[in-house]
């Protein structure tokens, strides 16, 4: 690609920005206010790729992607897993014992309960993690701190007061890398994944019939998400990730059965799996952290 620019949703220094830099070293990153703007940047030629968060190991799926990606005209050409390593950031010279308030995104706030409780910090919700770092740098007050990435600290001239303040060490966000062209790998290449979206009729056994072909053909399914569409409770769409290439015999047969029993089936992407998936095999995830509603409300 001649235009080595990758768009993401968020402010400079956001975890999506960090994901772009790790997935595409040397590329320019383009911050966008929304996912829709990141997608538009690819359509308008301002970026070659878009880094779109789709799910998090703690927070679950990212709903906007289910709505935007199927109708975006973009194709999934890759995936990236980004460890979320929260850092407590302060202005130069600040000390943890002087911190009174911690600013960050609401999802991140729910992931740092131990930090909030152990220091009795007052949590203050901001629009995103990198934006919180920008505000703390702007205020330049030693009693204000942000929880964001190491990259956000570097870009905003803040000091890292404490690393890895997240409660769960397995906190990871998965991203789809999207392009205006499909760019499918060859069927002979190993570790390929296919992402499909489809609808089922509101009749008994519809989903069972749709998914039966994957079981009978031995196709492994790694993700299946359902959501309502069209403002009705009678139509359900599903987004599914499966191992394999559509031109392989097993997946080809499974997709043929899917197409017969479902409606509006569409392949969103065929792409090489991230090496991170192989690292996860056999690894037992830690338990999720205990609740911290009192700390957040305070």
C-alpha cells in the first residue's frame, strides 16, 4: 500500500492508537472521533486501513461495530490483539500520595477498582483514556491523575507513577483491521479465519439448522454474537468467526448450508489469524475482578 496511514477511533495515545503502531510499525496513525469517521477515512482515501475494536476480554463486544461494519463496504483483512496495560499518570514531579482524583474512561474506571479502593482516590469519568491524559497535562496540577496507556504519557509529557494498575492482567482488546479491498489469503495458507454475518428466521430450530453444517463438517467456531436489527424483536442477526478458508472443502460445505437456511449471509472477511491466538491455547485466564460500584460512585 502506498498510503501508509491507518485510522482509529480515539485520541492520540489511545489503546487503539497503540494497536495501530504495533500492528503496522512505521505507519502514520489517524485519530478519528467515531468508528464511522475511521471507516469514512478509508473510503475517502485518507487512510488505507482502519483499526476497529470489536471485543474486549472483560467488557465484551463493541456494539457499534455490529451495526457499522456490515454496511460499511469495508472488508476485514486482519485481526490484532492488544493487551490493555493501564498506567497511573501524573504531571512531572507528582507523587502518588498527593493524588486526589483519577480521570479515565468509564470502562477503564471499572477495571482499576483495587487502585481506587487502596488509595481512596475520587474517580472522575472522562470521554476516553487518552483524553483524560490530555486534560491532566493541561491542568498541570499534582493532585490530578489519569489512567491511560504508556503511549498517552509519552505524547502528553506525563510521568508514569505506577504501571499495570488494572485489576485483571488478562485484559485484552481484539481489533478487526479493515480495508476497502478484500485481500484474501490463499487457501493453502494455514491459520486462516473467516468472519460471516447472517440473519435467521424467527421459527423453531432456525439457528440449529444454520449451525448444523459447521458441526457436521468439523469446522471450529471461535465466536458467535447475536443482536437485534430493524427495531423489531422478531429478527436476529449473528456475527460469527470460524476457522478456515471458504475455498477449503469443509468450510465451503458449511457455508453452503448456512446460505440455504439463513438470510442475508455475507462474508465480511477472510484473513490470517493473529499469532496471539496460538499463545492463548492452554492458557487459563484469571478470574474477573470483584465489583467496585462504591468506588466508582464515589
